[in-house]
C-alpha cells in the first residue's frame, strides 16, 4: 500500500516538473510566432500600400529624363521671360563622358549602382547604419542614383513632398527606368540633369563654367569636385566656398578608393592639389536672361521670393512658372524711369519704386525697384521697402475712409482746420502753407491735403477702428498706431497699390501676388489666385473715390500734374518733410519723399520717389521735383489705359447725391450729417484716449521697419515742407533725434504726412508737422 500510495505522488511531482519547463518554452515560442506574424503582416501591408501608391505614379518619358531641371518664368501672355541659370545647358552623350567621371559619380552617389535594379534594400539598411555610426563617406541617403534621377525628372524636391506616397512612386518609377534604360543611359541622364550651382545645369556645362574646358579635358581632382557638387551645389562651390569644396572633393576621392576605381596614391596626389587650381578666371554667361533681366529684375526677385515661400526649389524642381506680369506695361515703366523721354530727372541718383496691380484680383502686373541700377541682379527693390513714410497718401486709408465707414461722414462733413496741438503735448501740427482755413468740408480737406483736419478726423474715428480698417487692407503694425500716422504710414508701394485698388473695385481687398500658376515636373498645376475679402462698404469706396478725383482735377488739388484728360481716375499725393533738427540744412521747400498713388477701374499704381541717402548733401527733393511721382504715374497710366475701358464709377444704391455750394456731394442713405457740426471743434483736440497712446508716438507699420522707440519721425509736407522734426531715415541710417521734442512741421509740396515718424513700426512722431496737398 505504501508503495502504491507513493506512486501517484511521484507521478504528480513529475508532471509538475514537466509542466514547469515546457510552459516557459511555449510562451517564448508563442511570442516569436506572433512577432513573425506581425513582421510578415507589416511586410504585406507595406507591399499593399506600396503597390496602391505605385498605381498612381505619373508616366516618365525619355524627354523628361533628358530635360534639365531649371525653372522657366512666363509672363501673362505665356511668353518665356526668364529661365533660371546663367547659361544654356550643354548636353553631353555617354560616349563623351569620361569613365573616371562616371566612376566618381557612382562611388559617391550609389556604389551598388551596377548591381541594383533601381532601388537597393542593402543600400537603405547600410545608409541607416552609417547615419547612426557617422561613418558614411557622404552616403547618408538611401536613394539610389536612379531614384535621384527620377526625383529630379518628375517630382518636386520640396521637403513637404517627401511623403510615403511620393517615395513609393519614386521607387516604382526607378524600377521601371532601370528596366527600360541601360546603366550607361541612366548615368548620362543624371550627369546632364543635376544642378551644379551658379545657375549651371549638367556637368558638361559646369566643366565649361568652372574650368573653361570640356569634361574630357578635366583631371582627377576636377572630376571629383564636379561629382561631389550635386549634393549641395551652393556650399560646395569651389569659387566661393573652397574650404567646403575641398572637404567634399576629398570625400569623393576616398569613396573612389573604397570602390577600387583609383589607388590611394592617386587620391593623395589629387588631395594635395588646391580645389581652386585650374578654375577659370571668367565664366560664360549666355543671353538667356539678359534681354529681359534689366526690365524685370525687381519683379523676378519677388517671384522667386513667392516661390520659396510656397516651398519650391527653383534650381531642381523643373518648374514652369506663370506670372501676372504685363511685359508691355513693365517695359514702358522701365523706359519712363531710365530715360528722359517722359520725365526730367535731376540726376541718376534720384530713385523710385513703383507697383501696379489689377483691382479685380490683386495681380501685380508691373513692378519696378529702382532706376539707373546698372547690371546689378536682384538688387534693392524699392517697390516693396517699407522704410519711407507714405506722407499724405495715408489720409484716405487711415483717416477719411474709416470716417465714412464707421462714422458715416458725408463728403461735405464739416472739419476744423484750426490751431492744433497733439493731445498732452506742446507739439503743434501745421499745414503746408502755415495757414488755418477754419471750418471746411472733408472733400476740400482731402483734395487740398490739409493735415490738421486729417488728424482731427482720425481722432474722431479712433485709433482702434482706423487700425481695423487698415488691417482689412492687408496692413498690420508691430506697434500701436498714433495720431501722427494719420499723415504718414511706413508702407510699401505694393501695399498701397493694393489698398487703393479696393477703392477702385468697390471695397474688396485682394492680397497682391505675382504668381498665377505653377506647373511642376509631374505635370500638376498649382493655382495661386487669391480670394477677395470685403474691406469696406461700396459706399465708402465710392465716396472716397469721388473725393480723390478732385485731387487731380480741382484747381486747388495737390495732384494736378497727374491728371490725364478724359480719363476717369482718382488718386492722392504724398510728401514728407525733413525733421526739424535737419531742416536748416536744406531749403525750406525741400522734401525727403514724394508719392503719388492713383487708380482707374482697371489699374492701381503707386509711385515713390526720393533718394536712398536722403540726408546726404544735395539729396533732397525741391518743391518742383515733388511732381515727378505724378509725372511717372501720368505717363504709365496713359500707356496702359490706351486699350482698356474707360468707365466712371456709379454710386451704390445706398449713396445719395445732393448739391452743396455748386458741388455734387454724397452721403450714406439715412446719414445726411449736420452741416453745422464740425469735427473736433477747438484749438486742441481731445483725443480718444482709448485709441491713442499718451505719448503720441509715431505709429509703426507692419512690415520691415525696426522697432526702435528712439527713432525720430519725419514730417509730411504737402506743398512746401518747411521742417518737421524726427529724423527717421528710410534706410535706417538717418538721424535718430528725440522725437518727443521734435517739431514735425512741414510744409511740403505734395500731399504727404508731416511726420516721417509716423512710420510703420517703431519710430516716434515729431511735433510740429505740415502737410500739403
């Protein structure tokens, strides 16, 4: 019995022992099985995703593989006006490509090129490991040379486009290319396609550009240099960055040794040679761009800026860029600026900036960044600079537009042209003629560009609402605006042309833009039209326009030199006077800046004129020359309107016409106003403390003005600037005088704001300002 009783116990112990061992092994086995299942599922899922995306891959043709990757720019008539690159590409056939160059390219870009089938899993894993260990000899990427060719031929190189879908399609097409073309053909395509810096495409072209000879005449170190450049052509440029170029060249030589295509001795000898040995002293430049470059330099510069902001690489994406440029209008504007056939300029240093937009869509149809600029490429574009005060051209958008929009002022609204001190200060604001006209209508104040009624109107509207109104017109500001900005804003001609365009089209703002549409290498079209937004009521736009007509047609208007007989148009002048601490060094009627911005129903054109170094001796604008901006406008607008419609604006249904003192005036239905009540009666104004800053600092504008609270302001003078404190220099190198004590009085010749400090972003306003018409 005892033995029988012990057997079951023994058997249970044995079973327990057996279960304990195998159970652990079973668990591990189950984990491994699931890991394999997950791994296989992941591979299967990846394959499904890969083939799903691959089905949508675009076609790739031999012409696409042979074509270069430069960017071509078209005008609004679809004519090519520019192509990126200093010269045309010199295509070289495979038989004329040195074998040593092919070996260098393969060694540094894809060592398994002759063994893989377009994609290389081993290379992908190797690249990942090299990236971790940092021992890659420049082979950090997992893409094969064939994949790089496909990317350059069909896809955008923008980082935002490096998606799983795009990578799948790239790999699929690389496999197809490898099946269709020989390795020698693929190398030929690649060597002729890559971007080589300085606007050069293809290694044969690069050989001529950098060394003044063909590929067949290059030595080992030169071939290694060219083979390494495509990874970063700007940084590895042996002309401008020899230290980085040497590093890259030596990487290529080491890769060639590792790939057993040269010996260590050959590599050492090549490394001992300077990368600048043999560089050509001159570099061939073709006439691809030169014919148009002088006309379109500023415009083209902004086109490339817009492309960059959209994420395009204009050197490698093979783009076709269709712009809104009216080449005829552009060439005529250039001719006006660079000859004396239209305008008598005082000197070649007298400068200008101009922008013309289409009011119906915001398209920038012409832009000029300067005159007499020589052969400079992509130089200073004064059309988009925001470091010069707009003077009295600010009045419609900062003062009177908001007054109609928010306060329902009629065009005959009584306003006070009486003695005025900025609230809380002893700084007196003056007009260009140092006179006070008492109670006058808003129309008269705007047409004659009188400063005091403008600032009083801004005071009545309030800074906050005026800022909102300007914001609706695309203008934002780093610092809070002040009353002085009622007679000057630091904005560009591009901003102002777009803002005035909203008056022209009935109150809709369109952001100004130069791009129309872009066609990428894969054939896809990307449109860049903008959607308009309601910036003001049609009533406001119409009533401002009706008043601004008088600027050019009234006998007392400040812009009569811009008038074009028989053309329905409206516009505003602007001039800025010198700050008080500098005024004694220039004649009493001298201005720093002179503007004219005007429009028809078809075009809005803004012009700035002045000197880059306005505080240099002799670089002031005499009263007679303040009309040059108007003359430029008149010549250009006359030209573009030749074949355009000429129709007048009609009053919206909620605008009522009335006769007052022999003049047709307008008011918003239900708001006829009180003819006996003038705006801001009294010798000083009580500003809306909720909207203005106590120290009356010059408002700052949104764009590029540095925010320096010590910057002094200039005055707006609209007829004869007599002074005005604040030495705000548009170039940032003006005299920075204490704004708080400066007198911004200016009696300028044209309508401009009288404190240059009313700049857009950071300058303080000066004290006694005068502005003119």
